[in-house]
């Protein structure tokens, strides 16, 4: 079959679309695709040629073909704050499979149940404060709660000072991943402080001066071997952060879930009655509907053909995660919050991609996705039972801020349901 020249791919009007990406945020790729009537367009971002793609078919290409590496596929400012170099998401082939084996062991069903039980214990103290009339910003409180629960689950000390410091650091990594300039530089400095803490934890476990119970995640990471050798202290520290940071990042999903409970109170009432039959569909719709991360990048490891076009090796491809979650070809009325859509419909590996797509066990799909779902389910159940109200505040969010969050952080206070 004859292939078409890349010059036939629609392109943006401006020679470099970096400012357009900053202006349009989450909808940059999808709105450009709509305007050009295509699922793939070419442009330049930061002066580099890029191909932007959207939809379940594009996600299958990106995650299901083995064509793409994460190396040199995202700006260093993003990589350092999130996955960092040497981490599981930066690896490919056998090395990736070996490292992902560690994460799958950490996140088996028993480990997930252990974490959510710990989170429920941590929540009880906050729920009592809210019921007593205290006003709290849910986002900030969730960062602290998730940090405390994560440290306890890992098997590490969770003193008040440790929770405060780690919470500030871990939330800053996520809050500023999509920024540039001084804010990003500050967050990267904070990241280095976190790496020093994590490296010290690994060294203390290996020396026997810190002894989490055998089988706890921190112990498993410190003892993990690949080809008969333990991970370097630096890499083990990065992977320790890559367990706890995504847990804290789930604060955004929980805030949006709480927003949905408030704006669609029939769901809160249903869960408060103890009817949890549609809890998972509700959480899946939260993950589909609300913005989390906008896009993901990859570089092709060999030439490939897609939609009739022949792409060269090292093509930089950006997959629209948010736009794929809102593609009307996959989702009826994608702009409406409708959890019932998931009651009789299981998402595929490529149409629901807030945390990436493809096979969970072997691909680059986020290994913490199941823990995310369980975390949000737990908090939705607990929030539905809690006695609180949402006072007047600015609950809007902008699609330019990546990652997004309601402007108020969602303030709650004790009061009538």
C-alpha cells in the first residue's frame, strides 16, 4: 500500500504553537484537530517538530504497538518533577518489565486494601474537625492526609513534621509540573530535597537503622534487585518518590469527585444510603470528565505508518489524553457528567486514558491506576457519609492551568447536608 508524504498532514497556522498550547491548555490538541478536521496534525513546540494525535485509535498506536519510548519525549522540567530519569516510565523493553514487576508487587489487591484502610483511619480525625464546624480547604487537607496515609502504608515514620514537609514537597511537584520559570525552578529545588530524604530512607533501611515491617513497600523497594543487583540508592529513591507522589496527586481526583457530589447531590444521597453498586461507575466518570494530565509524549523507536503516512524514526508524537477522554466517537455527550454510562460499559484499554492507556501489566499504563480508583472510591464513600456543607466560593477551574483544580481548592465546613 502506497504511503503519503508527511507534508500532507494538516499543520497549524503558526510556525511554533507553544504559546497556543499555553493559551488553550487541555483543549489545545482537540480544538486544533476539530478546526483542521483531522486526528493528526503537525506543528512545532519549543521549536521542535511534533505530531499531535487524539482518539482511541491514536492511543492504541501510542500504547499498543511498542513503537514509542518515553526518552526525550517530554521537557526536562516536567520529567524531573514527575517521573525523573532512571524511573520505570523512562525504561523500555526488558528493563521496563523488570522494574514494573516491582510496582505490580507493591500494588496487589492486599496492598491496595491496606492503603485504603489506612486512609480511612486518617480521614476520621479530619471528619470530626469538620463536623465540629471547622472550615478546611479540602485540597490542602487531602495532600496532608494522603501523605500521612502513604508514609504509614510504606512503613515509614509519619510524624507531624514529616507529614508537613513531605506534603509540601510532593504537592509542589504536581502543582508546578506544567509551569515554567521561577515557579518550576522552585518546585525542582523542592524535588531535590525530597530526593535527599528518599535516598536517606533507602540507606537507613539497607543499613538496618530503619526497619519497616518486611513486605512493606519501602522495604520491597530498598531490597528490590534486577539481574542480581540492588537498585542504586539514587534510583531506589526516585522509585520511592514515584510511589508516594502519585498517591498525593490523587488529591486532585478526590477534589473533583467531591465537587461532583456537591453539584450532583443525587449521587451523594445514593452512596450515603449504603447503595454502592454504582460507586465505581461514578469514579470512572470523575476520571473521564474532569481534567487531570492533558497529554503525553513519546518518540518512535523505528519508522512506522499510520493513517497512510510514513513517519520516520524518532518522530515526536503527543497523545491528547484529555481529548481522547472527551471524544464523541467513544463517549456519548462527552461534555455531560453521566456516571451511568459506565454501568453496562467497561472502558477499553485505549478510550479511557486519564493515566495513560494500553495493557496494565506489561505496558506504560500507570501502575498505580487501580490504587487511584480505590483511593477515590474510598474518599467518595467517606465524603458521602460526612456531615458537611460547601459554602459560597469560586468552584470554577481554568483549562489553562495544567494540572487543573477548582480555584478555591474546595472549602468545606460542618453543617447541614
